């Protein structure tokens, strides 16, 4: 687990942490996934880094947004969570929300400055691959965003 604002890897080995610290971190990441806003926001307000990442590079915001928790996503953004962090697989928060079908969270992330061209695949490419033409406009898709390397959606059988 690392603080995204600290680029140093020193001390980021979870095996060097006391078990109670590791258990607490797991509770916090579970709180992000499960919309336990009171626990999560109290920890952040008490000094827990808002851009804390788990062992896969997923931030609290990423886990919250991927799970479709709009209000908690708003609260983390208000506390300066970075909407443009990529996880260790190069996936962006907004592209993950397009994939998961959390349109309200996609809109919020775009309004708060999420870069829709960040990550592989990015949010525009993801919307295209899943035939989400309704999101292409919201994401600001333009000529050149989709090239031959991006799979086209499979249509209904002819």
C-alpha cells in the first residue's frame, strides 16, 4: 500500500508493516468498495492519504467509483482524490466506470476533470468497444480517437 503523493518506494513493502496496520488498510479498501462512507471519510479526514493505493495500484477513489458509489465518489473528489490515477494495469478510473456501466459516476468524473484519453483502453475506446454511443458525446470523442487497433462492438446476429 502506498501514498500516491509519495513517489518513493521506501517503506512501501506491506510485509514490513504490523499486522494490525495491514488489517486496517484492508478494512479501508473494503469500505471504499462497500460504500461505508462514514468509516472511509473519517479515516481520510483524520489524515489517511486520499490517494492511498492497494497492492494492485487501485486508489480509494478507483474502488469507490468502480463500485458505482456516486456520493462517496463526490466526497473523495472534494477531498482532492486524483481522478486521473492509473492502476498497475494501466486502467483509468473513468474507463473502468464506462465498462461497469456507472454512467452517473462517469459524468461526475468528467465534470471533475478526468482525462478520458488516459489509460489502455481509455474511456472513449471502452465506450466504443461496448457500443455506448450515448457516452461518446459526453466523453468528447472526436475523429482519430478510434483507430483500427480498437475492437468494434459485436452487433446482433444478422
